[in-house]
């Protein structure tokens, strides 16, 4: 992930509702969650939830799958790993290989 995409992802997460949505979708894992269910769980109106999901999607942090009229959203674990990798690429005194075990640990293959 490059600097521009990282800034976009961090900006997307720098909002209370979007952070709650992302954490909820991470928790849901491979099952994902329908947009309406996300809004119901978090107490957010449909149009507001739709706008927040669009921001997270553009930032590469969520992905969606349409099934008829229903849309299921999932955390984009590759996007999350990309952001974490970018943030840590210069860690350990410029020796990122020293941090690789930590990256492997936090970047589950969910």
C-alpha cells in the first residue's frame, strides 16, 4: 500500500461510525453482514450507513457482494494487512524483517 492509499484508509477510520462498522465486520469474519443489519446493530439510519460503507469501500477496507437486492459487506483483510504493513514497513530501525513475526501474528488469514 502506498502513502496516498494509507492516508485514505486512515481518514476513513477516523470517524466513529466507520470505525465501529469496520470493527464489527472484522468480528463477523468470512460471514460478513448485510448493510441493513449493520445499521440496525449500530443504530445508524440506512442512508447514513450507505454513505459510510461507501467511504470504507473506496478506502479498500471493506468489500461487498450483491445477492439479488441484498448487499453483504465484509472486512477487506487484504486492505487491512496492506495498511498495517505500510505503517510498520520502517519499524525496527529500518529492518522490517524483524517485525515480520508480529505482522504475521496480527494479520490472520481470516
